[in-house]
C-alpha cells in the first residue's frame, strides 16, 4: 500500500509539475507579448486625451516612437519637432545628435550674441568686470582704475559702491555701540531713581489735532506742548506727489537739488542711445549713484532700449559686476536648453554639470569661473570619453576652487614649511587659516 501510495503520489506530483509548466509557459508567453507591445508602443499609458505638440491628431506607431525618443533624449519636443524627425527618420536624427558639430546651431548663436561677456576668455572676463575681491584689493592698495573710459567707469563706480557699503557698516557699528552705552546709562539712571524711592514720570502721548496748522503747532510749542510735526509735514507736502514727500528737516536747497536731479534723469533717458551711454560713462561716481538710484524699474528698461549688448552689460556692471555675471549665466543656460538644435549634447551637458557640480556662491571668484567650466570642460566632453571628461574637470579652475584643491600642496614641501610664517602677515582670516594649515587637500579625492 505504501508502495502504491507512493507511486500515486509521484504520479500526482508529476501531473502537477506538468500543469505548473503549462501555466509558466503561458505566463512567459503573455509577458513576452506585453514586452513586444511596450517596445512597439512606448506610450502605452497615453490612452487618455493627448496634449502637447501632437494633440488633436491620431498618433501613428512611428510618431509614438519619435515622441518617446524626443521625451527621453531632449528637453521635450517643441512645435514641429515630431514632424521634422519623422521626415528625416529617427535613426538619422539620432546619428546627427551623436555628432553635434555637424548640426547647424546658428539660430542659437544669434540669441547668445546678446551676452558677449559669456563668450570672453576667463582672464578677460575677470579683468573687464572685476569682482568684489578685486575691488577690495585695489582699494586697500590705493590702486587707480584703468585708463580706458569704459573700464574706468566700471571700476570707479564699483569702488564708490564699496566705499559706501563700508561707511554704512561702520555707521551701523557705531550706532550699535552707542546704543549699548545709552542703554547702560539708562539702566544706571533707573537704578538711581529706584534708590531715591521716586518713580519716573510717564511720557504723555497727545492725540493729533485734525487740521492743526503750523502756526497752531508753533503756539502749542511755545506753551510747552509738543508740536505736531506730522500735521506740519502734511500741510507742507499736500501739493506734492507721494513719491516726493520728504522729511521737513531737509533744507529747501536739497529739495531743489532733488528736483534738478530728477529733471536731469528725464533728459538723459530721452537722449539717443549712444549719447545716453556717453553721458553715464562720463559721470563721476557720486553722480552715477544718484542717477542710478533715482530710476524706477520701468525707467531702467527705458534706459536700456537701443543699447548694444555690450553697453547693457557695461551699465549693469557699473553697479555690480558679479551680479551681472551670475544673471547672464542663468539666462544663457536656459536659452541653450530651449533653443539649441543640439539637444542631446545639451541634455548630457546638464547631466554632467549636475554630476561634477560646482557652487556659484563658493566665493566671489566662482561666478567668473563657471562660464569657462561649462564651455571648455563639460560640453566638449559631454558625449565623449569619460576619462577625458574626468581629467578636464579635475584641471578646471572652477573645480579646483570649489573643492579647495588649489590649496593642496606636498606636506613636506617648502610652501608647507613656510606657510605658518607667512600666515602672520595675512589680513584675510581665510587666507591666514589656509597658510597656517597647508598640506594635501582630499576634497576632490
């Protein structure tokens, strides 16, 4: 019985195995068919309403493959891209994308011509549009601005802005110190009052008298009451627009000077572009500061109308070169991603920039290093050999600066030995620390 039972069991298991094999074969066949369908029609889930450049038309099998490729290998299909790739053939289009130098991208180059600073070599970019570190160095050493009129205006005006910021910081420190001293004195006086047992008299706030005139305010002042300066200011500025209301402590000649400056600004805005730019470049730094601060956003746009791209960059750099460079970097990146016909190169450039990333706010020099980093280290090798890309990024000044590899030296070298001695003369705390503890830097590794 056990032998028969065992035989029956073996027979049952064999039948089950055959059944399972049949089910497995069926599942494999179904999976194979689904894979074929997914490869043949990559947008299988797009059974709902169609959107985008092919909306409103029946999607063919070839169109679906093209759309899938454009979604994967570009920043997205633009109007007309699907039909253009269909006309040339997907294989031909892909072969062209793998060889971006063969693709005519003159339309993009014409757009990028609006940003000539982004095409300058790294040294020329830093020399023509100095950063705050260079301005601070020149100010500390008493160096003069270049003799070229345009570069002189850029340097001189940024030096003026730097001095103004330094003065504001010094005034803020003095006010903070004075405030601390006055608070201490007030605390001492309160302690003295508490010691005598008398309470300080509360300050009485009088309500504003509606329609009170300046004479009434003067009379109240003479009678010992505090004058209502708000009412005086309201009467004095009732006929002025809101933007012209100023404190009455200003002298009349200052009012005249402000009106004169506003009138001069209007005259300059109405000049032809070349004359407009000549007037601004010829201004002294204080006059340019006053002119620049008097312009609204709409007036700034009006001033830029008709100027050449280089003139617009000059006007922006006269206040802050670093800000101008950073803004143009973002504009150029976005414009290339949107309008370039070399879309695969643009996508891979963005990918490798994200992988070998650098930080624009690492220090004041980093914004000036990023254009050359993308142009010379990343984009030429985006579709090439990884080894070439790796070496290019390692040698790039942007990467050397970002990961502090420019400070890496041999621990037994003369520079490392003499570092602490030179650190005593350094004024910048970061430079002092870098000189004091020099050796191999492993950030990049």
